[in-house]
């Protein structure tokens, strides 16, 4: 009983694109999983269990696709577990997988998340038809735009903050070979001049629709120690947390959700973090629309309420700032929805392993991965470190 | 060393062909009220909530989200959801309880198959590039498995009719069963095939229904429940979906899960098997090594009511209820998912004194 230590010993992801027409869904998840296994220097036979997550099954038109993917994931004769917690699913899938190691049930767990958005039209899959909900919005942007307008009014934030976030994330993506978008010609003005989709969200401040997958091998302390001894630095999990709150409640604050704040407080408590702004070296935060960066900076305790936009304006969240955010290019540059949360968690782990390549933050020792979903109501976070907790 | 975790409460709705006048939230909330009320608890006493359901029954993306709203996750809660039967939601909750940070969990699941044409909906589970476009319905796939079993000499149509007759007769004593009757097996065999070699009596009903379970760890279980049903072992395994890759006449994944769950570590008073089709009970009995000393599916099993995503959790709840009321001391529950018993979960439950609780 109690929690054993757990280490990230292997990470893999696909090349994310609008359409991965070269592979089936099985090929897509297999690509990410095989890369994670290669990174961990383990074989399929070494894996004890597989935990897979993705967003709604309607995105591909396959009901409970893990059943069809069982053999592609090397799960024959093993436990195969499917998580679905809306947009936070990539994060919560990682946490469910980590718990199997923490509980001492398994030694090495492969966790995978994917979305093949090109199989369908996610915007309409996200637009609930009558009778379930009134037809007030089209897609996630229509849902979140009022939250952003409320943030801008409350924080008295200047109009250009969203543009600065988009410019930073898309520029970071130029350093990430896996990113979906590589916009070499992007400028402040090209973003500003792009089409206004859901005021104040412009086209260039919106996440793309991507095909992609991410995978990690999570392992016991003994396996993590072996990896470290062999020079393959693991990322140690220092804390994990999930919180959920209602979609509709008069008590909710969708700009600063209590569930998000409690999730952050819990994961910091586990990791012994009392001053996240100073102690955390970098963070990968789920930002599907540019303005969510300052909003989540406040929700996660990196800035006081109303002050998050100042970190953006001051360049603190740039790759060379004192709190780099979304070094990979973030959700704004790659968005295979079901995998987007796990990509955040994986990037945090890559940073503390010193394995983030051109988007590496110098000396990153402690990093935060964050995912959210639903109507800003499902939250999943982890803190990973270069040192053992 | 595993932490002792027990099922301390179980509730389910009546299972019916179609709930027309209620949505999933309206179906679920009375059952959540029952499962917590029986142990004098409220949502405020629950450390972790986990649910199982699938959007393909509801016909709506994120269908679990509105159901969670009904449960009332405020202030914010620790919660998760699986696109699986509630039995696997229980597994996630059991893992969470192992970590020692919380002592109680609520597990619930919901199914409203009546919203669509279930055998056609289930074809969407198949390989979308090869099998799916052929729309092979779930009854026809089960018939292939039954044919393989008969051709292998492992069962006859008469054996299958005996399962049907015994299950529906047992269901007469189950107040929430959808399908219950008393007819001799010989009479059943005079009917025409539905999809040969399956007759209508070999197939499960299509059901709408919900269920919920409360779990507690250690002393918290005894505080709320006079006779907790301790989970002495739980494991689940999957096989490839492709029917041509498996020997359909046996269930290797069930056999493996049973070994890991310690099914054979003691005598079994009762078994609740999630066998939607009669021949599948025969396959599962073999995989679990059950003999005549174990009462199989006293509830009538999935042949009496088969709410998708729920029938597996109901099996665990039924065995737990036998332990709660002292009519059994040790039992096994089984849940399945996917075509032709592709994925299987096995859970062993024991009362105090059955030797399973490690202290």
C-alpha cells in the first residue's frame, strides 16, 4: 500500500499533420508507441499493460477503437485500458497509467493517446445538435470566446496579448520537427490580419486540426534507476492530480475555474512546490486558443488574478524568458485532440530529461504538464523532475 | 502488498427494453441515491468517482459530461471516466484506492441502448477498414462463435438451451430482470433459428439500465457495511479483435485473468458471468474452471438483462450482494467487452473469514 515512485523512461510521438493519409489509425498509434519503446530500449514483450486515451469516438467514427487497436498496441494477452475524460484525456490517461506503477501492479506500462481528426469533422462533432443543447455555438471556439471576452474585461488586458501568444507558440514550433504547423513567414501583423472567427479569437490564434499520437513508457523505480545508470535520463513523476467540476453551475467561474486551481494546488503540494513561478523551470499548458495562456497562468498560480497577461507582454513565457511556456509550440501548433494532453505531459518530461532538442530550456530540472477539457471543467496535471522525488 | 478494498454497496435500476420518458441523468440519479443512501453516505463522503459509458449508445459526443453534471461535482471532485463497461471503471477506482490517499469511491455506469439499433451500432466497434464496412451485426458474429463451438464438439444446441432455460428461470427471482420465464429446454429447441445455430432464447435482450457501486478501503469498509465484499483479486486481459486470429471456442484472456485474480485459491459459492449468449457461458465456465459446486448466474445473468456498459458492473454487484447478505462467502464476477468475448475482466470477492482478506 502507498505510492511507489514512477519514471518516464521512453517518449515517442508521430509527425503531426492535417491528414496522415499514409497510415491507418493502427499505424498512427503504432508509430508513436514504437518510438517510445525504442527510446526506452524495451521491446513489446517487456510491456505489462497498455493504457490508451482519446477524445470522443465520433471523431473517427469507431466505437471504442481500442478494441480494434488491441493487437497494434501489442496488448494481446495483456490488460488494455481506455480512458476518456474529454480534452484533458491525454493528461488523465498518463495519470491512470502512472497509478498502475505507483500501486505496484505493473513494472512497465505503455500509455498512448491519439486522434485522427482527418477521419471526420471535429468542429461539428463538438457542436451538439438539438435536443441536447441549444444551437448557440459552432465548435469549441464559439464556446470559449465568451470566457475570453470575460477575461479581457476583468483583467483589463490589452488586445494584442492573444496575438503575442500565437506568435510565440508558432515561432517555438519552428524548432519542433514533430509540430503540425511550421509557419516560417508568421509575423505579429499576419496574425492580426487573419480572419476573425469567434471574436476575439482570430484564425491564427486557433489550434489546428491534426492527426497524431503520443506514447510514453512509464516504469517502476528499479527500471528508472537502470535507465539512469545506462545514461538514459528518466523523468521522475513528482505529482499527479485530476479535478472535475460541472458544465453548468451558478457557482462556476469559467475564467478562473476552481477545479483548475485545486488541481494545481494539489499537484504542487505533492511536488513540494510553494512558489511555482520561481520553482518551476518551464511549463507545457493546454492552450488551444491564444488567450488561454494568460488565463491558465493565473489559474495555475504562476500569476495573480488579472496579471497573467503581463507575463506574456514582458516575454517571461518566451523560450528565453524566466518561465518558458509551451516550448514545443503547444496546442496552437499541433492538435491531435485526444493526444494533445499527453503531448503536454510528454514535453514536460522531455525537458527535464534534457531531450527536447532545439526547444530545450537550458537547465530545466522541474516542469509542469497541464491539460484541460470539456467546458473548462476537467483538469489533469503532473509535475516531473530530473531528480527523484 | 495490496490494500484491502471492498464493495460496500450496490444498486441498479430495473432493466427494460426502452426507457422512453427519462434521460440518462434521470435514470441514474435514483440509483446513485440508493447506493449511497444504503450506507448513509453522500457525495461529500466520496473520495473518487469513476464512470463507464459510451457515446455510441447516446448518439452524442461527451455524453458522460452531462451525466456527471447530474451527480453534482461541486465543489470540484477527483473523477475519471472510461469508455468501457463500469466493471473497468471499478478497476480504475480499485487502483486509485491502492494508493492510500483516499478511502472511498463511487462507480457508476449508464446504458440506453434503445436510442439506436444495437446490433448495427456494435458493428462500429470492428476494424473500420476491413470488417466495419461489411456491417456484420453482433448476433451474426456470436453465431459464428457458437458454430465453431458446436463444430469442435464442445457443446450442442441442447446444452445452449439448458443455459437459456436455467437463466430465465433464475431470473424469475430477480426483481430487476427484463426477461424471465419458465420453459423446458426441450421445448425451446423446437423453435426456428434466429441466426443459426442461435435461436432467440440463446440471445440476450436489448436493455436500458444503470448501476452503481460504492467501494471502501480498510476500516472505512467495516464502518459502513456489516459484511463487506472484499476484492481479493481483480485482473483483465484483451485479445485481438479479429475473429480469425483467435480460437473462438475458448477464452484465453478469461483464463489468464482468472489465474491473476486468484480464482482458484478457494472454493466458489457463486459466479456471475457476463455471457450475453448461451454458448458464451459454456466457454466461460470452462475458462474459469467452474464445476457443479458453484451456482452460476443466480440473477439470470446477461440473458435476463444486458444493459451495455453496465452488465459487467452488475455482475460484480450481484456477487457482492450475496456476500453482503451472507448467502455466499466467496464468489467470482466476470465482465466482457468487444465481439465474441474479446476482452474480459475477472473479480474475486470474499466475505470476512473466507481467508482472502490480508491483515
